[in-house]
C-alpha cells in the first residue's frame, strides 16, 4: 500500500513538473534555442570560413608577395651586375668603335683632301687658260699667283724650289742666265720642266740692259741663251723672256719673238742676300713677299741666294694657308692670251 502510494505520488509530481515546464516555456522556444544554437554554430562556421578565407587570402597575398619577391629576385639575379670587367669591356668596346670611326674619318678626310688637291691641280691650269689667268680665274675663294725666279739656274736651290712648290701641287717660272748652264744646272732645269715648271730667257751674260745696249748685243743675249737652254731641253718651246732689270725699248718689245714678262710684286730679295742665312734679312724678304699680295700677282725673286730661298719657303707656307695656289706665268695669264711682242706684269 505504502509502496503504491509512493509510486502514485511520484507520478503525480512528475506530471506537475511536466505541466509546469510546458506552461513556463513558450511554443518553439526549445526549437528556437536549438535554432539559435544552430545559428550560432552557423555563425561560428561562417566566421570560421571567413577566417579561413581571410587566412587563405592572406596566405595568397603572402604567397603572391613571396612569389613576386622570388620573381623579382630571379629577375634581379638574372640581370648582369655591373662590375669593373663589364665596364672595362664596355669602355674598350666604345673606344674601339670611336677609334675605328676616327680612323675612317681621318682616312676619308685624307682621301678627300688628296682628291681635292689633285682636282684643284688639274683644274687650275684649265681654269687659268679659259679665263685668261687674270682675277677672273679665281674660283671658290682660291687665289692664283705666279712665283718667278731670275738669274739661275742654281745647282743648290733650283731643285729645292721646285720641290717646295710641288709639295703644295704648285709650279713656277724660271728665267735663265745662259752662261750659268752646265751639266749640273742643266739637269736642274730638266728636273724643273719634268715637274711642270716653265723656263724662259733672261740673258746670257746678265751684263746688259735691253733699253740701252746695242742691237747686236741684244740679239746675241737672246739667241745664245735660247741655244744654251735647248742644249739641255732640245724640244722645249721657249715662249717667255724677261729683260734684265725689266728694261726694254718699245721697238724691241714689239719685235720680240717672245712674250715679255715683268712683275707687279718685287720682293727686293737681292738687296738682302748678305749675310747669308741671316734671320733678320730672311724675315724682311718674307714680309716683302706676303705684304699686300693679291690674286693674279707675278712675284719677282732670285733663286741663287740662300736668304731668298729660306724666305720663299716661309712665304709659300703662309700663302697656301691663306688660299693661294702657285702656277706658272702661262697658267696665270692663260696660254691663249700670251702673245709674242707683248708685255705682261700680272695675271
């Protein structure tokens, strides 16, 4: 009985407690609680997922950065580092290129200069002949002058004068004293003609002036000099004559079988022939030569004095730099313009 009562009491208590719980808790709370739990869990899962994603992104960023760093590192390491040897090689290569360019430029310039000089030399005579050799023969700023030398030939200086002129592509005119021709000086005028220079008559003895000597002496001076020249230059056509001191009568000028060549630029070098080798005298002759010189000048010098030769060499160097070119009298005046029995003092 007691046992049964206890059981009934227990069941009753259980029922009351169950009803109390049912009344106290609204519908769906338990499910909601469960749902909240699920939501919480879901939120945790989402956050966890986001964290994972964030971690993944971070990892990806890090990985990307690492990869970029590695790539950059590789790229950097793949570039050659500047070092002394590469600089030296680069400099050497540059210098080598510059040297080649410089050499080619110099060679080209030398070649062009040689070509220009040759062309100039070939054209000078043609230009001079076509233009009459006067100032009209000047072309492109180039000026032409004729050096003439009296009283030779000289066994010492004639060939040297020829060579000096030739070093600038030039030529000159030599008026010969007949009694000074011998095997040595004869070879000198042969050398001069072979180099494109020209030979004219001056006198045989240089003892007479053609404005006051007798006719027979005058004729003898000319003919004997021509014969002496032809002894060493048998086929040479003599066309020019210079009177001693530049003096000749009008009648002799008109009947002269040669063109009479005087000058318009007198260096007065013979006045300063002594002492030989004196620098002051040489400079005086030099200054007399270059002072007020102009296109078309015929210059008077003498080839038998050391001072004259030294001054001539200095003058040629200066005048060439100033644009002057050195031609024969015939080239300066023009071959077609030169006539026997006429006197010429300049181009």
